[in-house]
């Protein structure tokens, strides 16, 4: 995550100047916004400029700049791109993360809050405070635009949080655009950030002169919701773990998809398909009860936009041997411009404890989709442990602590 001094150095001079002017800060006529080299002296001059401001304005500026700084990384930029694409805000021609964030802070302040929520969702995906639910396609549309359903879901959130009825609440609904990292396919996501007034905190603060007094500080809880009607996937980002995630999923089903069968909770892990470019070694233990593992199909996407799918030829030849024999150095496993974006693995489980042996088939698609929701809960956990051990999917992300975290 970028430091504040690094953020200031990288910000385009004109954009940084416009930000300060929009916050009511007028720099001296001889202030050098370009500051050749934009090094330590430039940061010191900004610090001096801010230090001369009234205390309250200083605090607001420092807090806002520090918040923007927390978003100035790859996750923040991805969040900004997804939200801005859904809101029709053109980012072409802007000069990096700092330019984008400062522009949004001045011209689209509400969008900055959405970018913050989106960045938090990206950072938490797959983690402890994130839950993903897969619905079966029952042929019915979700009532995501129904205002009555939205209001009822907001009320459900207050009840799930076990807060009194009088607590203030608000829901910000909007659309974002996710771009597939391999195929560049665009998917429209309907999102909501739910804000609920939490129990206030009692804190000590200097309120008049040098006097310390106890103040009641309002707090806000946030819950994130992302819905993909096309793939029938719903993501929920909220504190509380599995039990709370299940309650939000139940409330979503009741309000927006009342005719759908209960969804299946699914893990959302990054799929590491580059590990399958060469014949993998699927190491197993006797306790796994596995007779064999094979890659039965590979799907490729080319930089020119074409796709190709290959399946295993037979028991006497792996798919890797087939591609090498058929295409040699021109195999999509070796030739430039081809990326694996899907693969199917077949895990042959041995008969044990009086049960017959069976084959567990798992298809993985970049960036983070598997067919595990179509299996039993026991098979999902079993396959996830194996796939993580083999390096085919990433481990769960560590929980992060950022401003306004869900």
C-alpha cells in the first residue's frame, strides 16, 4: 500500500492543485506545484501548506488524503475501473491511480465511497468475512430493481445485525462492470452497500481548548452485496462469518428470488491455471484414497480473440502428450499468445468402507470459478483441499484491516 508521501509525489501537479483548491486551500502565488523531481522537499512544502490551515480543516484534509492513499494500489484501481465503468465515467487519459482518485474525490465524491466499498470487497473475496452463494438457474429473473424488495432487504439487514428498529439505515444501489482478465468479456454486476447506524462509542477527546471531555461518537456498519444475474452468483461481504452469511443469503432469496431453491455456498478462490502448462505432479497420500488424477481437457484463449478446446485422447496418452505429438513447438502450451482459461480435472477415488469407487470431475475457469457447487458439501471440501495442495487454486486471502472495512 502506498505511503502518503509517495501518493503526493506521484499525483499529477494540476490534479493535486485542483484537489486543494476544491477543499478551500489557496496556496501562495509562488508555490511550486510542479516541484522538479517531486522529492522530499515537495512533500515538506505540502506539509507546510497544510500546517498553516485551521486545525479542523487540517484534520479533514489529512484524513481524506490518507483514505485516498489506502486505495492507491492495484485493488483500488481495479475497484475504480469496475465502478466507473458501471457509472459511465471515462478514465481514459488519466495518469495512474493518484490521478483517478483525486479526480473522483473532486468531481464524483459519492463514487469514491463506492470505490472504497468495491476495493474492500476485492480484498476480502474468499476470506473470512466474505461468502459466495450459487443459485440454480430456475428461468426466473431476480427482482433486483424492485424498490419494495430493496426496502425489505434493508430491514432484514437491521434484524440480522440485531439492532433496534430506530437505528438509521441507508442502501446505495449501483452497477459495476467486471472485465474478465483473460477474455476481456464484460459482466454487469448489481451491487449495494448497506449502511446501518451501529451502537455509538464513548471516547475521550479535546473539545474546547485543552480540556478533555467524553464524547459519544456515532458508528456505521457496512454490508456489501454483489449480484451477477447471468451466472446466478451472489457475494456478501459482512462481519460475522458463515452464520451471518447464511442469514443474508436467506434474506436475499426471500426478497429477490422467492421461487428459487436454496443456494449453495461456494468458495471463491483464484484459479492458478498457469500451473497446468506442464504435466503436473499431483502428489497424494494414502489417506486421500485416490487411484489417479488426470487433466482431461484444456481450453485456451489467444491474444487474437480465438479459443480452442482439447480433450484427452485415450488411456495410453495424456492430453500433454497429444498436444506435443500433434503440434510440437506450435502447441498452445508452448506457442506465444495462448493462455489457459479453463481446465477439467478427473480425480479417481478408490472404493473404501463398503462404498464403490467414483470419479470426481472438477472444471476450473479463470479467474475464480469452479464446478464445485454442483457437488456435495463433503466432495467440495475434499476437492478444495486437494486443489489447494496441488497449487491449482490459491489459498484463502488473509484478512486485511483497511479504513471502512466490511
